[in-house]
């Protein structure tokens, strides 16, 4: 699959150089092939299933049956990388490479192949041309990233996972809003640590090879507006959609309402990109709604004018994002709506039952995550960097402690959540 | 002085370069930390290599006279070696797995351990409320080990003993590492070839209670799972297999918790089980103490195994006498007749236990 779609885009890129007048045709062919592959393997059964549901609702029987194709690993990521290559060439933003090995190294660079970050050809191809050895500093930075990534994944995410899984595996939602808020805050940190952990490992491995991948997460839960959140969460995907979907649709240049429409299209497609299921579409739609309200009311700017307003805004954004994650995590639309209604009902049960349902370890890890985010939010890292010079061996000891923590406090092994996309 | 010595200067230079390589320093520090923790936690790895142990358990087939089936309370609580002190010429296997539930597949796999040619086939079921829940059947520990064995690579199988040294720590255990004076810290678990994992651990009386409280939320014992066991007991009886069952002894707090939260009705289960031709063995839990509120340590396990073996041995002898007194050949091929005999004698013999 990857060789097929890669070869097509490699040749399309060279074709655009050779036949500039056929550029549009070649680009159209490349996009059609990429979207077609993605649609067939990832979305065809979803559309067939939805069509079946619609016919069933109308009392008719569907002649179509799901085809049950296996989803190729990393298809959403490498397809987008491959498409951006031909689009950038079409826009004269990139010179096509003649070196097929460089092209496939860009497309299938192993650390990020399965779950991103989505890298751009214009960032990586020049690096591939000028490969050189790595310095001690690069190796050390790479190691810090890899260890931090593993810590986030195996200690934080994998220890939070069993509690969240058991909550969502139950046939009926436990009737306590406090419990579900806790579960969803845990999920917010699980998915963040799971995904940003993978990205850190990918970036660290790349650095060991002498390459630089861009930052994919920048403390998203500290965002003080939804726009800010999308500038901090899965940055490589957000910018991809901005550059290759939102802006080509006209962005916000074609009037207010067209701008809203474009934004909604982008968010819904982004939701669908994450998974071929209606809850993901709803998740995208919910964020589209958040962004629309934010654009119309300009509430973050208004709130920032009052004392403590910025903190209130950050808290509101975090709470809303946590609510949105319900659709992302639920196993069905019915379950998502049930959990959503329990969360917003503010029904309560005895605190000791909740205490029993959430382990000490998970509570401790949650607190670690909250405090580490607050540490950054309050800017304490700058304070300590300036006031307290760090001895040379302090960091290696810290990283060694993280390695030991990965060994002794690891949770039950789980796949990375974003592997499924 | 070192600087005037060229050899010393070279060593110093190499040492400085090595120290400058922070990755290397970090790896050395991490290895040292792991080694210190492994040493401080005093795990004594004994017996069969863990991967080999599980590999054996999931690949055993048709070579036992007696199979003991159940979850972790069986895995850690029944010693085939101790049983063989009373059941001398029996080949006994412990087919217990962590967190396993009585799925039809698991019951079939347990029965499949018995040698078809054996004249004294016995299945002993350890009935815990959790093993009768849908969640235990779904996240079946036996199936998990089977899949894990299929996935495990050769390195894991050979070096499985190292796995214990780097196995995850509980928070309390990790805090204990820093205590200078430590008492009662003899940890070990000995995996035996017959499938028993004998454990010695410091006693934390309520360690398991918390997780069991959670285990029964939206997960009560299922009637269909009990039905499977009853059907299997009936079927096995007709095949000439003596089926015994008991409730593994555990702490009184755990019994109370399970009885109040799990929906398990021991009396009703026992009646149905005996009605299907099984023999229920009463065990007095007050005679045993657990290390975590749920499981027996190795000494408790040996004591329990002896007690069960003694009762089973007595029953087997009485059964044989009952068969002889009715002039029925012990190896009678008419298994239905034998099952009827088992039914009638079984009910009579309950009183002796």
C-alpha cells in the first residue's frame, strides 16, 4: 500500500516538474488516488453501515454488506504526508526530489510512520540531503525525549487506562457525575500522555539519527481559548488541515459565514479523520461549535480583561475539552450520550465508593499530571532555571530515575491509542 | 602526579570523555538503580522459569488423573505435591490461572487434562464468586496466558526469571525499599512443575479487598455461567469422571464482601451441583489465614491441599466400596450406571465430610 501510493506521488511530483502544463491533472490524480485509498480502506464500511442503518430506519433492507477490509497501519498519517508532498510541489513551495530513497525515507520514516507527527516534505527532505553525524548534545536531547515519552506512555497513560477501560466497559454508566468527571479528566491526561509520549519517542529517535521533527504538543490543557487549544494539540495535524483544507476552502477571507462554514467542514473532517464512526464526527462537530461561539462572542478576549479572567478561560476551555473527549472515548453514540447526561446531571454518590473505584496509584498520577501542568502554567520552570543553577549530573540522575520508574511503575501494556487512526 | 604519567593521563582523558557522554552516564545510573531495587526488594526467584511455567500450563494435554481448576485461589492455594501425599498414585495438575472465569472453553480445557485411559479421573473445581462473573469469563486469565504464550518470543521464554526482578512495584512496596530495618520481607513465589505457585509474602490483610469491591460493580455472578458448570458436571459424571468442588478458604472479611456484593448463593450452587452428581467438600475458612485478604500463602496451601486430598481419598475409597457392595465392576463401561451410583453415594458421603 505504502509503496503503491508513494510511487504514485513520487512520479506525480516528477511529472509536475517535467510537464508543468499538466500540473493540475497530475495533482488531481494524486489526490484522487490517496483519498480513494483512504476512503476504501478506512471509510467504506462506515458509509455502508450508515447507509444500512438509514435503510433499516426506513423499513428497507440494504443490498450492501460491509466488506471488512483490514485497516493498514498508519494509513491516515502516510496518506496525508504523501498528499502534502504533491500539493506543495503544485504550489511551487517544494522542489520534487529525484532520489526515490529520500522520498521513501520521508514517507516511511519509522519513528513517526504509525502515529505521526505528520511531517512535511519541505522540512525533512533538506535534512535528508545533508545527513551528518550526531553530536553529544543531540544524543542527550534525543535520550531525554525518548525517556520522557516512555514515562508518559507506560507510567501515566498505561496506569490510568485500566480504570478508564473498566468505567467504559460497564454495561450501564455508574450514576455519579463526580465519578465520570474524574474518569474523563483521567482520560484527558491518558490520551495526552499516550499520544504526546509517542511523539516524544519519535522526536527523540529522529534526533538520534540527526533529524529534527517539529513539536506536536505544547501543553494543550493550558490553552486559554479553543483556537489556542488547536494551536497546541496535535499541531502537525491541525496545521495540515489549516494549510491543505481550511485555507484552500477560502479560510475566513470569504466573509464571516463562509469562514464559519469552512471551519465546520474542517472540524468535521478532522473528526472523521480520527475514526470512521459517528462519535468522532460529533466530537469534531462539538469543537466546531466551540470555535463558532468563540469567534462570534470573542469571550476569551472579553474575559481576559477582568482580573483572573485568563485563568477562568483556561479552566473553561479545559472543562469543555474534557466534555468533548466523552465522544472520543465512548464505545457507541448511546454510551456517549448516557455518560454526557450523567456528567451534566450533577448526581452524586457516596465519596467513599468513588474512592474505592479509583486506585491510589491513578489518583497519585493524576495529581502529578495536574501539578506538572500547573508548574508550567504558573511559569515556575523559568523561575527555577534562573534562580537555581543545575549541577551537571542532576539531569542524568533525573532521567535515570524516570527510566527506573518506567521499569517499576509501568502499567499493563496497551497499544498507543493513535495506532488505530 | 597523574598528569606527568602518560598512561594515567590517557585514563583520565578517557574517563572525562565517558563522563561527558551523558547518555552513557544515565544508562549506567539507571542500570545501577534497577539493580539496587532488585536487590532491596528481596525477590527470591525459585522453581520453574515463569514463562516455562505458563507455557507448560497452557500446553498440558491428557496426562493427569486429577485436574484442579479455578482462579488465583487455586493457582496459589492447591499444591499437587501435597495432595499426592494422600492420593499417592494420582497424577495431579493445578490448572489455576489468575482472574480466570468458568467459560465453556476453560472447562473443556480443564477436562482435557485428564488421561482418557485413566481409571480414576477426578476434576476438582475451586468455586469463587469472582470466577462466576461475566467479567472473569470475558477477561479470562487462562486465555490471556494462552495468547501470551503464543506471542512470547524465545528470549522471554528463556529469561522469564528476570521478569520477576523487574516486575512492577506497588507504591507501598516501593516505600518499603527505603526502610533501613525491614522485617517480615521474605518475598518469594515458587512455581512448581505441576502448576502450583506457592507464595510467601508479607501479610497485608486488606490488600485485595479493595480491588474485589470494585470487581463486583456491574459484574455479579451469572446464572448462565453456573449453568455451564452444572451441565459440565452432569456430562463429566456420565463419562465416569468424579467431580468435586469446594469454596477456597479466604478471610472472613472477603467472604462477607463476596456474599454481600457478588450475588453468589453458595447454598443454592451447592444444591444444584450435588443434584448434577458432584460432590461438594466443606472447608472451614477459619482454619486458614491469607497474606492479602484473599490468597493463602504456601504453608496454608499445603495444609488445604492435604485436607482436600484426605477427604477425596476417603470418598474415593468409600465409593469403591459402595460399587463393590453392589457388585459393580470398578471399570464398568456403562458410565451412566456409574454416574447414578456416584449420585446416590455422593449424597450419602456428604455427611462424612
